[in-house]
């Protein structure tokens, strides 16, 4: 697991509005610049140097520590929240007997993240009036 002296690079799906909102929230809490964010949906992103294919990166959140350790799924979430001093928010994910259940739940969420984003109102909806357009986002995830 990650130490507080390390940093973490998170590889996330920027086309997933829930995922992007969560990365923005983590970035806002990151007062010590311990987190870096790479949007795997950006044009030109190449996963080859990571030794993973894009499909694997799309299945689960991946994070690489500054010491080179790859963390996947809930492990990357625990590390990210810990580094921004919000480890208490993911404390249940650390409980060993519950980890298999949380891994299954995380996979279900990850598989349905686009649908969940839409259900939460996170998909940008353009509104146009007077010749100008803007995007309305869910105010709870600013």
C-alpha cells in the first residue's frame, strides 16, 4: 500500500462524467500535489508504456505510485483518498472480510458508470438561448 511520502498517478475515464467529477473533487482536496490525473479518453493517449491495454484501463481505475506499484480498483481509491487526507471516507474498503464484497460492487459500478452518471444527472446537457449555449452540470459535483 502507499505511504504518505509517495505520489500517485490516476488513469481515469474522462468520458465518464461521474469519474471526471470524482477526479476534480480529489484534485480540489490535493493540497500537497500528491495526485496526478491522466484522462485515458483524451485523443492520443497511449497505454503501451504502462504495460496495460486500454480495455483494462477502462474496466477499472488504475493508479501508479511514485515507487512504481500499480494499484487497481478499490486499492487505487484507498490510496488516492489517503493521500489527500480523506482516508476516513474509504475506511470500510480497508476491512479485510468486506473487501471481496466491495470489489464486486466496484466492478458492477465500473461496468455501469456511464448509465449511473446519466441517472445522477452528470451528463452535460447543453442549453441554448439567445444564440449562446452552456452546459448545466449537477451542482453537487462541482
